C-alpha cells in the first residue's frame, strides 16, 4: 500500500498497524512467566550438560589439589587415543577402546530390548484385560498400581529378599515345583543376574505400559468391535487386524518412553546386582568412573556418549515416526 | 456352551494371576517384616507371627526417622517449587500465541530425556560451587531437572483444554494474565494440580542417583539411599527383617496415596503420554 | 451511549485476509445486527470491535476517539458470549461482580449494581447459586446481567441464542428486545446467522459476505430493496424464488426474483403455469412447490391450509408487478 494508491482510493490507510495494548501486555506477561522456568532449566540441565561434555575433553580429577579447577584440555584423548610402546606395539586407550565400556553397552542394549519387549507384551495383555468389563475390574486396576507405586530401591530390596539363595521364597517355590534341583543365587550368579534384573523391572514397569496402552485402547470406538461381532470375525483376527493398528500411536509413545528409560537405567542395577559385570549398564559404569575410581574426566566421556546415544535414538524415532505419518496421511 | 465356560474360567484365572503377581512381593515383604528371630530363616507363604521387633529396630537405627523427614521435605518443596514455576509457564505456553512456541515446548520435554548421569558431573560441580553439597536444598535444586519438564508438559496440556471463552470474558472484565491464572484458571485446574503434584512427589520420593551422589552423611540422606545402605552388625549379616520393615514404612503411605487418587493418577499419566 | 465508526477495517490471520475493508457507521443507541452465512466474518468483526483481536489495518473509533490500541476493558464494552462463558466456580453474584471487583469498586456500589441488574433480568433468586445449578436460559440471563453491571457504552452479543432450544430462543429474544427498549441510550451490536432474529431485533442490519459488507439498512429496506442477489436471497424465509432464462427475459433482466408471499394463484393474466409437486402445511400458512419448467420448483405461499392438490395444474402471477425484483448479469438490481 503506497501513499499514492491511498490518495487515489480516498481513504486513510495506516502503514503501521496500531497494536492493541492487550496483546503487547500479554506477550510481555508470557515472557515474564517463562523466564523463571527457562532459567531454572538452563541452570539445572543446560549448564551441567555443557560442563559434563567439557570435562570429557579434559583430564579432570576430583583428587587433584584444586579439584576440578586443575583440569587441562586434552582433546579427544578420553574417547580414543593410541600409544605406541617402545616395542612398536600400538595400544589403544579411551572409552571407545575400553572393553568394559562395550560390555556395559551390550548389557544396556540387552536389557533395554528384553525389558521393552516383555513389558509391551505383558502390558498389552493386562491392558486388554482391563479394557474388558467385568466385576472386579477396579480391584485389578488398583492391584497393578502397587508395583508402580513402590520405590525402585524398595522393589530391589523386596525382590532381593525373594531371590535370596538361602532363604528366598523363589528358590523354595521352584524347588517344590521341581523347576530347579538346587538353590540358585539369582542376583549374585553371573548367568542369572540379568534375569533377576529383568524380573524386577518387568514387575515394576508393566503397569505403566499397561496404563498407557489402555488409554490408547479406550480411544477405539466401541462400535467397531460391535461391527466385527456382527460380522463374526474371530477375536484373534480382530486383535491383529483391527485393535492393534488403532492402538499403534499409543503403543509407539509407550515404547519410546520405555526404551529411553531402559537405556538410562541405574537404580535397579546398582542396588540389586552391584558389581556384576553381567548387568553393569552404561549409567552404572559412568558413575563408577566418576566417583569411585577417581576418573572424573573418563566418566564424563562415558556420560557424554550415553547422552549422544539417547539423543540419536530419540531423533531417529521421531524421524521414522514422521516419515510413516507422512506416508499414511497421503 | 461348555467352551464359553472354559473361556470364562481361563479369563478369571488370568485376572487372578495378574492380581497375585502384582501384589505378592509387597504382601511377602509385609509378612517378613513381622517376623523376628529365627523365623526369618524359614520360608512361609502365610503369616506365622506378628512381631513389631523389626519396626522398633528401624526407628532405633538412629537416622531413619530423620531420613523419612528429609524425604518428605525434599519431595514437598520440589513439588511446590515446580508447580509454581510450571503453572505460570504453562499459561504462557498454552494461552499466548508467540513464535517458536511449539519448538520451546519440545525442547522442554527433551530435557526430561536426559540421562541423569549425563548431567551428574556438571551438577556436582554446580552444587559444590553453590555450597549446596550434602544439603537438602542441593537435592531440591537438582530434582527440578525432571519434575519441571514433566509438570510444565502436563499442566500445559490441561490448560490448553480450558475453554477460551471464559478467558475472553475475564479479559473483557479487565483481568490481567496474573489475575486470570490465579482467580479463574487455578480454581478450575486444581484436579490437574493434585495429579501433577502427586506424580512429581512420587518421582522425587523415589529418586536415588542424585540423592546418593550429592549427600554424604546419614543425617542428610533420603529414604531410598538409607534403605540401600542398611547393613547389619557385621559385613555378612544382612538385616532382612529390618530392611523389609523399613520398606513397608516407606511404601505404605505411598500405596495408600496412590490408591486414593488412582483415577487422577491414571489420567495424569496418560495425559502426559498419549496426548504427547 | 456511543457512536462507532469503522474505517476501512481489515483483519488478516497470517496470510489469510478475513475482513477485507469494512467501513461502517453505527449510530448511538442503535441496535445493529451483523448477519451473514458461516465464515462471512461477522464474529471476527464483533471481536475486533470488542478488542479480542487486533485490527490489521484501518481504524475503529468510539465517539470520535480511535480505540485500536485500547484493551477490551478500557473500551467501555461488555460482551455476551455464545456459550455464556460464566465462571463455573463462582456464584452468580460473583460472576456479575467480578469485573467491578477487579477495577476496585466499593462493596456497597457493587452490591447495588448487581442487585439492580438481577432484578431487571428476574434472576435475583439465583444470586447465590453456581452456574451448573441453572438452566440454559437462566445462564444466558446471568451472562447478560454480567454485561449490564459493567455499565457499558456498547453491548456486544455473539450469537447468544444459538445454544437455546426453539421456545427459549423466542422468549429470550423478547427479553433482549425489552432490554434494548429499557436502555435506549446503549448501542447494541448483535451477531447471528439467523435472519429471523436479525429482522425482529434490529434497528439496522448489516449483511456480510466473505469479509465485506453487502448491504446496510433497516430490516424493511433490506426486505423491499435488496441491493444484490445475495441479500435478496438471504433475507426472507423461505428464500426468494429466482428465475433465469426465458422467465427473466420476459422482464428484460438476467435474473428475476419474487418472494413466495408475493405470488398468487390466479387465472387473470397468469405469468407462470405448472403442476404442484410438493406442499408443506404449517397450519398458519402453507407452501406449495410448483414446477413451472424452471430448474427448481417455484414456492408459493398460501394462507391457512391450501386446497391445492398434488399434481394439480395452477396459474400463477405476482400480486403486483412491482414486487418482481429484476437483476442484471452482475447480480445488481435493475431500476424500473
């Protein structure tokens, strides 16, 4: 709109719109409301993350005379470096060359996949049960909230007691049922430690998955089931062809939440199976290096790698999800 | 016809299995906590005795009552602070249009995806720098990393659903955003606040890694750490009875709270999950 | 009282222009109705006047003062929303008093104003109740009461009757009309998609289409002299009969329109002839649908219950020749 055309039109046209004070004041208020929260997050999450990453590029040690302030920049040495010995042999050091790290990564991956699969399957079963209408449904719903409500540490101790080799009730039960012929130290034995951890985690987390999946199930309109009933479709077919596709969005959300949680797991492993090489996850290992082995910078590198892993998994998941969505919407 | 009854029975067996499987470990912990002396070393499926010995031992432990109090203080204050910050932030994020709003929301949510260990090193430095090491405030401060994003996300979802015409009527009546939040929205949102507060309380109560790393003395420890570190007179004697008693003490209030508020909790969990 | 002037007001949401240049003078104390089909921008225009949306360009003035930058509570307006928008957790009294409490009115003054408004609307006995304890019609009156307490210069109504059932709608329409009479120095702007409401309540009607004004005038002006095909077809129920082709050629126009209440069945100088294909008997009037060879049957109104049967052949003619509206190709009226 130029002033020429305005003159021709004979009406007054304002170049700059007059802003209402309502919107100006609301925008200003919004800013004031957001700033405290953003500052809090920056201080509690943003800055510490940056520092952890920073430390991973230094030789920081808690035991140094001035503590962490004595740290010097050493580049990628914590991640990957090589030393040539006098004999000519090349030795690789750094997290990426560390057998312990890869063992921990393997443990974490094993645990994550197993727990997510088991919890999704069991969670779906429980959700299907809860979705049905039957007397006593309220009792079931209340019952499954109990494992979820119990603090992880307490669960670890409770199960530790049940899995105890001498006095544990699991051993007693299995012996009576002739499933085993001698008492097993489930949490302490290398072969069975991971099973013990999985048992507790599945017990504790299936309710959460069940509730999320149930919410997805309840969004499926009831008349679809009535239509399949009229058509006489077999219930198993109904589940796989009708229910599952409709619940998929809720399932995908539940799965990604669980997967990310499983990759980060610390509490359960630390309390139930401390010092077990078969269950040590990346979080446990990183903390060990940070605070128990006086390898602060090394632990920071491991922490950074774990963060990167989580970030990549999240981004991949969103990207794949978007690509699918785009295809479906067309 | 018979097939119908078979299916029915199988279904109810499944229901029974689910209930037993969920409740049994807790039941067994309670059972164990009431045993004392040598009966601890027998395996019983049903209660055999009823003794308060273990519970007395827990409270005579020295710092356990203090640990309980610490957990209550830390969880309560964490929730109060988070709700305060989150309510105002949720208003801005749900009711005021500005550029980059959805990106901001996603960023906030992504903070809750951080592995705790990734910020552990950096937080350790910050907490020591502020002189908060081995204090309750150090824990309250660090817990906001997971309670804030969650409460902001859930409260934003709830506020978005409040009818816009009520807010417009308030604007016509001359209400500023602060008045709108306090006099119009909060009274309508208190179920959501209770739910979110409860979920955040449970998360804070449960927290282990930060509590383990940022406290060093029994007097400052919270309950999860206290239980994890419970040990007996000698290195080889694990006081299972006492541990179970402590576990029950810590868990019963939580279970009661959760059962009372189950509907709200379930809706809060799914609001955060499904709508997200 | 307040005189409103809109000068070339435009509103865009992002790239989409919803109000495309509206200029309008609303007289002080007038009851002005904005009417039009869905999406024509009437609610948006009302919200621009209220201040709930920003005006993209153009000016809005109250009594000569440009108010574009003022927030709603400073413009001296009050608004009655379609869904009443009562505060669910406050009593009726608190709902009505809220605005005054915020601007720091004295307790005595607030009490008096609320009680006066309640008496006017006959809701005094509900003052201590919560909105959920009231019926739809009562809630609407509380919403109106809330607006009255604000003592505004301009009353804004956003489709207030849409959520009420038919009988309540008529009763509340009467209440609003009475309100206007009893407060005759308050300007009222009313938005509706129902042209019957518009015709019965308005001093003047502003017909909107696609973000532009089609015509402004008194109800009878719009009824008798529609300035476009659109207005002719929008005002009046049932819709005006439109005829093209040979029927319009007979009147030397591109399109002609005649209302069903202006056609008579007569054998004297008939213009159209056809068979009855359908009839609707409403008791007080009847409407017969006659196929005269046009793409759509022509609707004819008859007093009381019609005696015409299905399949009967009828001769039709306009009651007076002047009642036939002639339009050119652009949809503009042709002058006789």
